[in-house]
C-alpha cells in the first residue's frame, strides 16, 4: 500500500491529531476481532449475548469465564507494530489523542500516553453494584469474586451492551475530535455508536479523515483517504514517511 503524497504533505504540517482504533488493530497480535466467530466452547454464544448486564445477572460465572478467556488471550499476546507506530506518532505531536474501543489495554502497554478507553479495560474489575471500587483483575478459581467494600459481585470494568459510556471519557473524545486537524479511523467496522459518529464530527469541523482498514466500511465513502490493508503495515510506513 502506497501512502498518498498529498496525505504525507498535509500531515507534515499537522500538530493536532485524533485517532480512533477498533479490534482490527489488535488482530495482528492474534486477538480475534469482535465480530469474528468465537472458538470452541464459546462458539455457541454470541458476544452480544455475553457482554450485557442481563447475562451477568443470569449467570455471573459464565460471563466471568468468557472474560477470563479473553483476558488470558490478551495476556498471552502483545502489542504489534500498529500500536507502536501510534506511540511514535504521539512523540511527534503537541496534541495527540488516542481514542480506542478496545478493552485489551495494548495501547498503554505499547507506551501511548494520552489514551481514552471508550469501552473500558479488561485488566480491571469493578463493583457490580456500582459502589465505586475498581481493582485490577485477580485470578479466580471457582467463585466470582466479591467487592471488598460491599460484598456485591465484582465484574469486568468494561462497557456492556445497553450501558452508557463514561461521560468524562466520551466528552474528552468529542473535544479531541472537534479540535483535531486530522482524524484517523483504524481497524474499526465503524458500526457502533457513539464511536462511529466521531469521524463524521471531525469531518464537519474541517479535519481530514483517514481510514485504515482491511475492508471497506460504512465510513469509507466519506473519508478523504481510505488506505486498505493491515494497520500493522500501513501505520509504520505512514509514520516513517511523515516523521521518519
Ligand atoms: P469489529 O470486529 O466490528 O471490526 C474490526 C474491523 O477491523 C473490521 O472492519 C475489519 O475489517 C478490520 N480489520 C481486521 N483486521 C485488520 C487489520 N489487520 N488491519 C486493519 N483492519 C483490520 O470491531 P470494532 O469496530 O472494534 O463494543 O467493534 C466496535 C465495538 O463493537 C467493540 O468495541 C464492541 C462491539 O460492540 C463493546 O463491547 C461495547
């Protein structure tokens, strides 16, 4: 994939960039994207039927086990060249915000600093009753662990279907989107709101919008530059051309 010359020239003069990432950026680390089929035992469940408050209320153990499997997969693998290219991009900019829908924590692990985790982080747990306790994940054997403060169940610190995003996080994402000169949408199917609307907001405010994805998405026809291919190949090449 050739990086368009006009894009390189524009980015060389840019100081404010916002990047939205989705599951596609972690695919090259070996993690399945959200909409890929599930493996083995889990193939009989749809993620949409496990990642809900109702599923946890019905069968906390089942939901814990599913997140434990996803967390272990994330712990076994590591960030890839796409994540590291975004760390490098941040080093060259005064104003850089990385907005991610991923819960794997790979952007921070790679070294990105200004990261907004829209859907939470699988490495943390919080009180199911909302008493405010947030802790890092502890391995559990048989029982779903209890909140040390109020004894309710602990649950993964992620946003489930039907739940609201943290207001502080989404407000910060909007601010970065409104103020950026270039907005990147990387490895996301651009289907889930409110993340999917950010690219449109950026465009309306005059930013150029760049999509990096293996396949076309509902956003593709509306972006200034659509770069089709693997994020782990395109991002390092782009960063090298602009700031290398
Ligand atoms: P999806 O699984 O919907 O989309 C992943 C996108 O990445 C697809 O468009 C793929 O074509 C693309 N892709 C795959 N491999 C790639 C690669 N190596 N390089 C570039 N692109 C690649 O995942 P998301 O868009 O992240 O929310 O899904 C958004 C949200 O939907 C998730 O965070 C989840 C779900 O509802 C919650 O759990 C709240």
